[in-house]
C-alpha cells in the first residue's frame, strides 16, 4: 500500500513537472506574430534610415587598426587558431606583419 501511494505521488510530480506551461511559450498565441512586407519598415522614418546607413558607412571606413587586423586574421584559418591560444594581436603579428617585412 505504501509503495502504491509513493508511486502515485511520484507520478503526480512527474506530470506536474512535464506539463508546466511557461510564459515563454505564450508568444505563439499572438494573433499576428509577424509583420507583412509593407509594414516591416514603417517604424523608421526615411530620414532615420538614411542617417543609419550614413553612420554605418562612416563606421566601416574609419575602423580602428585592431579591428581591421582582427578581421584579416579571422579570414585566415591558421591565424584564427593561433589567436584562440595567444590572442589576435600576437596572431596578426605572426602571420601578417612578418610577410610584409615589418618588425
């Protein structure tokens, strides 16, 4: 009798744990979870979009040297593996500065 009671309590706990409804899954109950193409960019005005594109161009053209070095190193597999151990600065110095004859 005790084992039957213990088994039923364990089964009830298992059901409660497995059937718990979290609030994260409530997002799927929204009526319209996605915007259509026509309304997708309406939250930004054309002037804001233009300003954001201009700022992105400026950021791309005025990257710091360490960022350019890191991107060059990420494109070369051996350099990237070396960087995981010793850092991107040391990896860039080993694989790219020596090739140019810089010291």
